[in-house]
């Protein structure tokens, strides 16, 4: 295992005609050619009263250029108190620095100048309450209502809002931390959490494996721990700990199956941190400790593909990392593919195919609403915030590309290719161009006459889906479609729909495919028969509310208000706000939003604010 930072080699220019000639991460100010950080040490107080992290970060530096004496870091909305540095003889001195004007996307460039090449630089600072990468919750906003809660979400470029850092996935650091909290609050990090098991308000963390800065993560709250197996466990507020353990107790089986397919899990323990419902994502693959939304604790394991997904990032993403945010598909496409392979191993082929079909249908619908250039796997961000180009393209189009290759080569050839790729690039960051070079030599030209490089390039660099893209179909869904037709044409009643053995997946397929001009009588009949407005499964409730808003079915509104006010996962709320606005419910939606907004994460606030500016 390599513990030294591996800095992206930029030698790929010209490897492929489609590749950007200069594969530099446009979202960082860092002067990586002069100097890189190899290790970070954080010493921070979690100050709930002022909603700030306060203390210092110490960078251990490795100079790349003998003539440079300048360290440039990324920051956003940080207050810098002072900067000290240690010279080559061990003496500490004050460094001079300038903090540039804030750029809306990249934040403020911090330029630090030393008198000689520093070994270490210590920046004393605090984050601000509005830090884009942190959420601060009052006790009332948590499940247990007794303690405050805070957590970070650094991907894509939010680490800089709580740590002055070279905030690019092109580089990697090891890190350590000492974190102070109120005595009755437990802190955890994307690191070795052994010391967090003893709750005393003073915690030491160590992450001896080099990771990209977007994977540095912290959470603090009324957290208890329960083991699920020797290698896995859950940190959660006591009120949801047992339900989470019951929901996710297949995690060890998922690890074991993935080890067998793609090589040994590299990170030691794999624990989960259950976040408050306002977490804007489903999950986040922070190494050793995935962050998870409580909206997937459905009681029937129907949404545990989320765990398979975050776990899969332990190979694609955390081991093998996209060098820039334009290469996000290398993280998310491979992860979606591996996620589904894990689901097949643990829950069987039928369920895995249903999940493929639901995602593929979701992608095909989304493709109609996204500007063509943003439907390419290799994104062109052109200075935009990576969050603004976020869609299911890197996920599901990426996954379909890999399923396409799997179908063409067969698993006996394709699986070893993926395993070797993970092994070859482990603890490295790579660009799409480097991937193209790799696949050309190790798959396309190794087995000639199966898939052409033109086809590979079409998948990666052209908009939309190739005409021969896989179109996953499920027998179970065909049965749902047949039953739906007989109900729609009036030959059967809702009570006669064969829903008794429907899983959540079949429900989702059913609801997503019902016409958006269904009569109020039909909507009422469904609701009366299946109590859909009161669905406790967050995904099923979401699908029903989308249908109901589209069809002008009014009975959902009190329940929809609860749904929108109770959770902050963007995928489950943003499309609803959008649908409400387009279906003449702007005023109602705005009122609900004004009430819910203080409980949402800054990221969700940003997305939804944009819908209501007139
Ligand atoms: N790493 C992502 C979340 C992310 C991506 C945050 C890009 C910021 C920028 C995480 O692994 C993820 O994809 N979560 C999905 C899971 C789903 C596809 C099963 C989510 O949150 O919905
Ligand atoms: Zn992911």
C-alpha cells in the first residue's frame, strides 16, 4: 500500500483527441506544481453556540519546486486569525498572507508567503455559520431533541469552507485530528474512530491512508454505537440506532461479496453514520465511515442499495479517484455498476435487474430535460460549480456503459478487467483521458473485434445514449404493466391489482409509469385502496406525490407538507418543488418552503432558492 501522496500525472495530453489538452482541475487555486501537502493535522473546537469550527490546521509540506516559497490554498468564508510556519531548522515564524476577494464558485484564494521553504504551515482560523460544507442543527432539529448535531459534506468543493486546503481530488493526504466537543456530544470522522468510543468531549483521530480532501469528514451529536459484525457498525442517535442496525445488517455480506469480486477492502473497518433527515444526499462515501440519510430506513431493506453504493465507493472513488470533477463518472458510474453487482450477489438477480430498470427509466426521463452537452459522461464544467451540473448522467449512463461492456465481453473477461483497473490505480487519481488509454490497451485491443474505440468514445464523449445502449427489462415489471393496463381500461378494479407480493420496486415502477392525466376518480380509488398518501417508505411516498401533483389530486397536500418539511434529501424534495411550481402551486410551495428552509442544508437551500426567485 502506498501512503505517500500521489499527485496526478498530467502527461496525458494528446492521448485521445477528445481529451482536454490540459487536464488541470479548474476548481482549485492550489499551486500543486510548487508544493503539495502530504499530511494535515486538525485541532478544532466544535462550537455549537457560535456554529463554528475553531482552531488550527497544520499542513506538512513537500516542495516540488526549489525556487518557490508560496503556498496557495482554497478557502471559502473562513476567518483567518494568523499563520505560522516551521522552517527547515525547526524554528517557528509568522507567515504573511493575503486572502483574495471571494469568487462565487471557487471561494477565496489564500496566498501564504514564507521567507524560506517551510516544513509545516499552521493556519489558525474559524469557519462561519453559513459554511457551505457544514450543517449545524439545534436539538429540536434532531431525532432525539436533546443535543445539537453538526456534520460536514465536503464533496465536491466544500472542504474549503471548513478547512483551508488544496481542495482538489487530484491530490491525496493522510490526516490526523484532535476534536473538542461539549462533554456529552460524540465526534466521529472519516478515520479510525476507536477513540470516539469513549465519550468525553476530547477525541483523537487518525487516517493513515492517503485520501482526497473531499473525503475528509466530521460529524458530532448525540451518537451511540452498535456493532453489526466484526468489521461493521453504526453510529446513530439512540432513537434510530436499533432500526438502522436491523435495516443494514447485510453490510458485512456486501463487503465479503465485493472482496471476492474486486479485491480485498482496503480500509479496515466500515461503519455507518446515520445523519439527521436534513442530510441533502442519500449517502456519502466518507472512507471508513459512510454518511447515510435516515430516509432509507424503511423497515424492509427495500432501499439498502444505498449502502451497496456507498460501500462500492471504497473501490471506485476512494481508492481510484476522479482527478477532476469533470471526471465524476469514473467515481459514480463505476460505483453504480459495482453497487448493482453487489445487490445481485446479496439479494439476487431479479431485484438487481429491477433496480437497473428503474434507474435506466429515470435516466431516459432526465435526458430530455438536460442540455445536450451536460449529457456527456466526460463533463465540461467551464468554470461552473460541479453541483450545478449534477445529474444521473455520470451515475446511470456510466453504469449502462459498463453493463454494455459486460454484455459484450462476458463476465469472465470483464470482471478481471475491472478488478485489475482498481488494483492498478489504487490510491491514485486519474482523468477520463487516462482511463481511455487504459481501456484501449487492457480491454479493447486485448480482445480485438468485440467493441471499437469509436464506440468507447461515443459513450464517453458524445451526448445522450448510443442507439445500442442496454435497456434493462424486468419480467416482474412486465407483469405490473399488464395489470396496470387492465385497471386503466376499466376491466379490473384497483383492489384486483396483484399488489400483495409487490416489492417497493414494483410499486415505484407502477407509480412512475401511470399517466399524468389520470382522472381524480382513479387517483381516489388508488389512495382509498392502498393508503398511498400516508406511505411510510420515502421513495414510494415521493413517487405518489409526484403523480398526484402532476394530476392535480388535492388530498395529498397536508401529507406533502410533512414530507417536504421533514426531510432535506434533495432527490426527494427538489423535483416536488419544481413540479409544484409548474403545476400552478407556486404560492403553496413557497409557503411550505419558507417554513422548511431553516431546517434544510445550505446546499438544498441554494438549489430551492433558485426556484423561487422571480
Ligand atoms: N458521492 C455521492 C454524493 C455526491 C456526489 C455528493 C457528488 C456531492 C457531489 C454519493 O455516493 C451518492 O452518489 N449518493 C447517492 C446514492 C444513490 C445513487 C444510491 C444519493 O445521495 O442519492
Ligand atoms: Zn456515489
